[in-house]
């Protein structure tokens, strides 16, 4: 960061970081994203050509057709989840709650409140401001680095279409005793449910004491301070319970567009068995359940699988099943059963880092899978390696995968993130016969 953030330019600087396209008309944003997806797919085409993948080249260097981008139904205040940091603000206050301008290694990095971000709900902004008020009244310091003292770390706010609200406070426990942590929880309860913060109208308030960058619920349990155990979101006429660590698409309206797109290009039928890899809390399996024979979701996070099973019960869906475990270990185990199915379609919606090569190999070697839909929010990153691995016929000795490759057949971009450069891309791969 070459120039320091000032009181006068802090909100503009933050907007350029979080919503860099906010001054661009939405129609123009979509054109920019469409062009970017075309360039990404051209790059994929070049990489597939370099490994002699058996693809049919189309005009303009694309390895398959790319449909026009599907817009988000909501472009303002569409985010249902926001995670705030605690750091030094432009006024030097070390207990400023907001987002960072600059990187942690940069001495000029500054924490700026979310006051004017257009992709965020006003309720989330108000709740974060109240949390800032609370920690500034607290005797505990902010935790800027793990190797120093300080307690206050991050603050997560989630909400639903019906405006249920959940907040999670993340602290570093340092050398706090159990009684001292309970005292912090009591202070939070009094502030947000009986004091100044009660106007935030929280339905649920949690705290997690985590010594690492991220902690699973097994490593550090989420402790319910007050309110409901979970809030409930409605999507595609189904109800999904949202826990503090649940994965749910941050733009619910655009998520419905995404799921309809997946259903459309996968061409599922009542004969289809859906294999939902990286299923998270089971959203895709459950929204697809009325249109398929059944589904099997695989997820390495045990907490997410518990949520998925509960969501199936809540929605009275008997044909969705979920297995906890690493995909590369689960797939070979269930492959004999899948081989008895007439039409198996795999859906993969991994994190930005994509999938490990072992998972791609397991997918390829599961002969029952004929079609695969890969959903990626960063197709130009590690996911690109996955695309090439799916289509490759190269390799030597034990590394050579002799299974028929999967080739890209169709691409549909979906705008999940208005005012940013990011785009969700849905790619249909079909196994070469």
C-alpha cells in the first residue's frame, strides 16, 4: 500500500477493495464478467490443446459454448453473511471493527468500518457498530497478533430473508480461565439482550475461543450465549438451518439462480443418482431431490454432515443421504453401488482452492459417473488444474490414468457477487465414450 488511509478517503479506499465495480453500471459489470469468463475458457482451451485432450475446438478458441451470464436478482445489500476484523482504525484506535485496507504485513494496513458498502445490509453494519461500542468499553485488549496479548479477534454476522439475525464473537483465549470466559459471555449477553445492543434484535449470539486462524467446532466448540441454536433460511421453497459455521451461499437470491442452472445443464431425471461432492450442509442435494431418484452427499466436515442430515429431516426429504469422510476414500467404497445405477451425475462445488488431485482421480475412476458439473467461484485459480486433470489422458506408469476423461461441454456464468470482479462459473463435463 503506497499511501496511508486517511479519515477523508477511508470509505472510498475500502469501497475500492471490497466493491471495486460499485461505480460501474450493473449491465456493464455483467459484460466485463462475461468477457473475463471467455478469457478463462480460452486459457482452458489452450491448456487442453497442449496436452492433446480430445476436444472439439470452436470458434474464438473456446473449448465449448459459453452462455450469457445470468444476473443476480439483488445487487444492493445482497450479502447474508459478513465477517469483520478488529484492528487499528485511522484514528489510531486499536479496537476498530471493520475491513482491512492493505495486507497484515503492511505497516500502513488500516481497519475501516463498513458504513458505506453497498453490498452489505444496514442491519449488519449496525450490529458491527454495536460490537465496536462493546469492545471499546471492555477492559480486554484487541488481539492483532497471535504471539501477543489481546482477546477480541473477529465478529461474524449472519441474517436470513425473514431477517433472523445471528452473531458470533471470536476471541483468543490467551490465558483466560473458564470463569473469565464465562464472565465475557455474561457481559456480551447483558449488552446485546438487555443493554445498549438490544436494539440490534439478535436472535442468536455465540462465542468461539480459538487459538488458530480458524477452528472447527471439534477444536473449539461454539458456545451459545443467548437465543436460538440456529436461524433458518428459505431457498427454493426449502428451509435450511444455519449454524455459526454452516456454509451457505452469501447471496440467497443468486443461489437460487445457481441451483436452477445446475439442474438445467445437468439434465437430471427421475432416473438420476446425484453424487454431491463437497456437499457442505447439503443444499444442492436437497434442492435437487424432487428431480432425481436420490442423492449421496460427501463432506469431510462432520459438523456440516450433521446439519445436512438435519436439513433433510426438516424438509421431509427421504432420498438424500450424506456421508462424512474424504471424497477420495468414500468414492471407492461406494463405487460398486453406484455402478448399479443407470444415470450418475456428479456435482462438485469446492472451496476456492479447488480439489486435491486424489479426489479428481477418484472421480475419474468411478466408472458410473457419466456427467459432472463443476461449480467454481475462482475458475482461473486452482480449479483450472482440476479441469485439466479431468480432461487429461497423459501421465506415465502408475500416474497414468487410463479411465476415459471428462471434457467440457457447456459453461454458464452466474453473478453471485455484484460490484466485485468475482463470478460463479458452472461447467458441464461429460465423460468421453
